[in-house]
């Protein structure tokens, strides 16, 4: 998983753009005026959105998940409604550092719904990082023990800074000391800086506390207060349409 730099403020235009050649803007000056006008190039908006999508780390499969292609059932309605309401109120909620939390059984659409949230936020140009949590831990471990220490710090920094982070399948793996420390470091940073943090997990909150420790779990609970749902339903993959 590539945790790309999510700061797109410095990346102006599409390097392939025939109009601006990647500068992302045009300068013009009226006859004898000292004032220079800056006109943004049309490529810019599309390019920046593309950068955000790359930085979000979402696969093509996840990019297809939306509210429209989710079939709401009585048992999944609470999850759907909560996520939908979150997107509607995202501005205020992201500012307040609030995120969604979905726990429950396998195949009920937790990942689908969080991906739908991510896709909606990306469409509004909000930097989101969608994290497959077991993969992240494996990568951090590899980076930590490689000779390139910068890579490890860069990944941690990227996850601490980005506006919204979604930890999908939190604590799915067997959480050892190393992972517990990484979770604490990232989650504590986001908690202290009121950064919107979301998660899905097959674990109950008690199991999360057991695996991640009370300090990390209590911060996650605080960050998702009023936006927490637990779903027990049939596995959609088994049930089919
Ligand atoms: N209610 C639903 N409507 C449409 N597709 C669904 C629904 N629930 C699950 N799916 C699909 O079933 C698959 C498994 O769902 P997923 O979100 O991965 O479940 P979970 O993360 O809860 O294990 C995904 O491809 C998802 O898009
Ligand atoms: Mg899932
Ligand atoms: Zn251009």
C-alpha cells in the first residue's frame, strides 16, 4: 500500500497538459500595468482530484462502492443511514474531528459503506486515506526494520496529517506489541489534533480494548461518539442478491 503524499497544494497542473505544460496557471499583464493576473488552467481541478484519489489508496474495486449500489436491508439500515447522514454533515463533523465506527459480523457491508463515505468525501475534494489495517501494520513493520528509516516516519506522518483516515478491518490481525505501539502513536496524534478518524472491525469494543489496549480504544470511542453502529446480519457474499 502506497501512502502517497496527500498534500496537493503544491501540485499545480497536470504535467501532461498541452495548454499550461503542467504549470497549472497562466500569467497575464495588461499593457502598462504592474499588476499580473493569474488564471488557473482547466487541467488543474481534474488533476488535483486525480492526485487525491491516488493518495486515498483506494483500489478500483473500492472506488466502485457507493450508496447507490448498496441494497439496504432492515438489518443494515442503521449503518446506511448513519453513513449517509455523516456525508451530508461532513463539513461540521470533520471540523469537530468526528468519525464513523462500524463493528459487526463479516460480509454485512462495513467496507462497502466506509468506501462509499470515502468516495463521497473525495468527490468534495477532501483528502481521505483508506487503510486496510492489517496491510498497514505489515508495511510499517517492514519499513521499521529496513535501512530506510525515513520511509517509516513518512508513513506515520502521512497518516497523522491527512484530513480523514479510515481504518478498515481494525485489529483483524493478531495484534502484537509493535502494532499496538503504532496504533497508539497514530490514533493518539489524530485524537490530540481533532482529526476525523473512522474504523470498521469484526471485533466488539471489549475485544478491541483487549487487543489494542484501553488508551487507544478509549480515544477511538471518543472520536466516534454518537457515530457508532454495531451490525449483525447475514453475509451478503453468501446470501447474494
Ligand atoms: N447491502 C449490500 N448491497 C450491495 N452490496 C453489498 C451489500 N452488502 C455487502 N455488499 C457487497 O458484498 C461484499 C462484501 O461486503 P463488505 O463491505 O466487504 O463486508 P464487510 O466489510 O462487512 O465484511 C462487497 O463486495 C460489498 O460491496
Ligand atoms: Mg470489510
Ligand atoms: Zn493545464
